[in-house]
């Protein structure tokens, strides 16, 4: 029986463990942070739980337009909904712990052994587990999967203190709402938290070193989001680079490289991630790292060391929980001789959990332009959708990219409430090389937001010559 040792219990680790166990391997996970990793305990699950409350607050802001009037206990009109951040954060932590426990039970049922401690390589076929009780255990492995994840990037001039200067892992200890939150970084993490706290009633300043919010996302989508954020009262400081963050008596001062300063009650740092790959024996075992410290892998998750695989954020490959899980599964399918298809990033769907959400799949407009690939494009605003009007939705659109002649759909963008759900039919179309006619001719419910996906596809129909 093959013995697989997995270092790290996040999505890349626990999903690979389940596949390996299913295929008959003996599996041991060495985990130091808690089953589920940052995705479950400090990142995806907590942040999206916080965002769920923010989304509800955003919907309530339009309640009067939909005919809802709130009253207090005396029958007087009440326009204010109170946000109890301590209660929100307590729920967030509880949900994260419950999800971690659920995964642990699944691993137990599959016969996966979990060791609490820090794993490190002693060659390509041996893992030493330095356990939480102070002892250590040496594990002989037929294959090793490294799934150690990544941590928030910090800077010497902006050291988090967990109270006023925070990383995205530390915000859930806040007991009171910040009076003025400065978010440094306008990528996905920064945009999501800025949007969430704005809708929780916090004054937010977003410091962006680039020319717009979400510089790596679809330009049309980013412009819609930035317009929504500014309209909601957020101050967006574009082309502004943070030099330092200092704590003062009643808050924080963010100094920019051009000498300007921004004051607030709290600062949230969202300036990227660094891989957890140092000091665990990777390079000594022959595992090649890139200049940023990320593990270099091929499309079936192999590293440069025979028998050593890697998955998840420690590889820097499209840092999504879904990609980490797929990398881990692919690694085990490959090692244990099951049918396997290499990772295809052109089929990955992703979502930015702002309000509105931004979902994407397949080729982006930027990638298409760089590849000089000819496509037909349609952008259909949601403002004309009947269901959107009923729900008071004004912002958002559906965009499709299709190959001329064949009509094969190669990519798409949805900006809408619950775009993460709406992107799925486009994901199927991209994964299965469906045409715009295939998508258009499938029935949709009327009225529905998904009807705009079919309508966008119809607009790309080409009559046979």
C-alpha cells in the first residue's frame, strides 16, 4: 500500500487526502494551522461570512424603493439598521470552526491520519513531523504533497499590531466598527473588504497604487465596481502608493510615497501574499522555488524532485481554493495511476465577492488581446433585464467572448448580485466548447437574471452562409 504524506491541511491538502484514500493509499496529513487551512479558518470562509452580512445591508439600503418601511417599537419610521460587529465576528469565527470540524470528520471517516504539528522534508521520501506536544515523528513516504499555503505580506514600514493595523486574518477580532477604515491595496482582497465594510456603515478610504480598483480584472467590470463604491461614499485614492503606516494615540496615519498622509481609526493591509515555503527542507530535497519563494510545478502538480508534488497558494498558481483543491486531486490521480487531465487554467471560474460580485471564466479580454485572438464580443447591461428591475438592480452586465465562424464560447464575465452562481452556465460552455447557439437555445426562466446570459448569446448568433 502506497503511503502519501501531505504537509498542510488546507483545500490542496485535505482534498488530495480524500482522493488518495479513495484510491487505496495510506494517507497522513501533517498540519499546523487547523484543518481547512487559511481558506476555512482565516480567509475564504470568514471573509465571505462577513460579506454575507454586508450584502444583506446593501439590499436593505434599497428597501424603501421596493416598498418596505421599517418602524420602531413606537410605530415611528426607522431608517437605521444597527450593525453589531462583535456579534458578526463571533458568528464568522463559529462558522469557520464548524466548517473545519466538518472536514475533520470527513477525513476521519475516510481513514486519513492527521498529525498536529509542523512538517518538513528530510529528502524527497521522508517527512519529519515536529508535533505540537514537543515530540517528533519520522514518516517514510512514497509520495509527498506540499500544501503549505501562503500568509499575508507585510512590510517593515507597516507592521500589523492586530489592533489598529491589521491583516485580513486579524479583522475578526474587532469588537467595534472602525470609524474610518483605510484599506491599502485594491486587488481582490482589498476590494472585497473595502466593499464589505462600506456596506456595514464604515467610512472607507481605499488606497490604490494603480489607476483603478481591481487592476487585474476585466476593465469594464472594474469600472462598474469603482462607480458603485464611489457612489456609496468611498474615497478611492488611485495612483497612490503607501510608504508607511504608523499607529497614533487615537488611530493610524498612512503616509504615501508622495508625502501625503491619510488618517483613520484603523488600517487594513491587503498588499499580497508570501508562500509558506521557507525552512521546511524543500530546496535541500531538490524542490525548485522561484524568485518569490513559490514552488514551481507542472500541470500535474509535480515539482522538480521526484515523488514530491505541490498544490495551492504555495505554488502561486492562480491562488484560489478551487484551484488548490484541483491541483491536489490531480497530483493524487497522477501518482496513483488514475485517469488524469492536466490543469487547464483557461477553464477556471473565479469570483470577486464585492457588491456587485464580479465573476469570470475562460479567456479574459486582456489575454485575448495579448494573444491576438479574434473574437466576437457582446456586453449586455442588466438594466434592461425584467428581474433586475424588480429587484432594484441597476449596475452590472453579462459579457461573452466567442470565436468568429464557429461561435464557440471562450470566455465570459458577469457583474451582478450572486454573479458567482450566474457564471456556472458560462463555465460549462467554456469547459465543453459549446457555441453561442447551444447556450442561447437552452431554456431560461422568465423573469430571471440568467435570462440575460441567453440573450447575450443570442446576440452573437451568426446566420449560416
